[in-house]
């Protein structure tokens, strides 16, 4: 779960509610929060972290898929 605290499309509280619901249901999940970003992550250093986190997640979950 990646969220910007300045996101006015999806308020920060709703992002936390989703993450909390995932954790309560024991869904493997992580939370990455950008206090200085909105709906789109635009600052270069934050963009790098966003893409690295996303690609790590994709890599983790695609390794678990069995290929016939």
C-alpha cells in the first residue's frame, strides 16, 4: 500500500483504513507513506522509491506463481 498524505482524491485516513483492514485479516501487506506527495508521486527521490517498492512487490508475488 503506497499513499501520499496530501492526496485529496483518496484521503490519508481511507488509505490507513484499507491497510488496517488488510493487517487485521492477516493479508501480507506493507505501508509506504509519502508525507509530501499527493495522488501522484512526483518528486524524483520519491518516484525512485515508489518504483523500487512496486517492482519488489511484483517480483515477490510473481515468484510464487507456479508455471505449468
